[in-house]
C-alpha cells in the first residue's frame, strides 16, 4: 500500500462525502425536495424520531463507533508520521552462505566516504525498500564551486562501487540527490 496514493484517495472520498452532504442540505433548504422539507426542523424526520426513542442504547453504540474511528485515524496518522521505508539489515546471499549486514553500517560508510570528496559540504545515505534487493539513496549538499559532473562520476565510481561490492549486488539501484548549497563555503571568524 503506497501511503501517498492511499492518503489522496481517502481525502478525495472524504471531500466527495462532505460535498454531497452540503449539496443535499443546500438543495433541501432551497425547496428542491418540497416546501415541507425546506421548512422542517433538522431532526423532525423518521431518523430523528428513531434516535429519540432508542437513544438509551443507540448513543453508547455511536460513542463506541466514534472511538473506533478515532483509533483508526490515530493509527493512520502514526503510520504517516513515523513510518519509514528504511531497512535495518540486509541479507546477502553469496557463495552458498548467508550474511546479515546492518544497513546503518553501510549507509554511514557511504556517507562518510562521500563527505571526504572535495566540494561536498555534507552527505547522508540510507537503504530503502526490500531487504533482499534494496535501493541506496545518497543525498549530498555541495558547495557552490563544486564540479557537479566530476562529483557525480566520483560518487558512482567510488562510493557506489564500494557499496555494491560490500553487498555483492552489482545491480544495486542508486538514487543520487545532488543539492548545491546557497551558502558561501568560507568560514566566518
């Protein structure tokens, strides 16, 4: 389940539901469903009468349903705010054996190597996706005077090559984000 797509779908459905309720209310008040409906009270209908007669057991049931919806909404928000597609460990199958590598160790090593390159202000790396075939994401902040193409090539030829070798994954997919800093690289005294 893709979180962005699910969120958009849920918000569109909620918007359609609220738009339909507002449209029906407006049409009723303008007399589209007859003059009696336009001038009647909001709860002067069969549903309002039913709720009035059965409120002793109906309101607690509505409260339970509202609590359940609240729990589901909080779960949804928790997943949105705190979930990540980061991988904790990588399973490497090589030479008939299985090795487990901590993803943070590889990510930290890649970021540390990239940060040593001239023109790189900072670097972060992380592994995302599936534990058996992850993607490596490298985000770098470069100085304004940095040679972008040379740095990109150096990252691919060195840091990415080292990561692929460590993981024994020559087809490791890499997402490289190069951002040029708008701050001057000089230190102020």
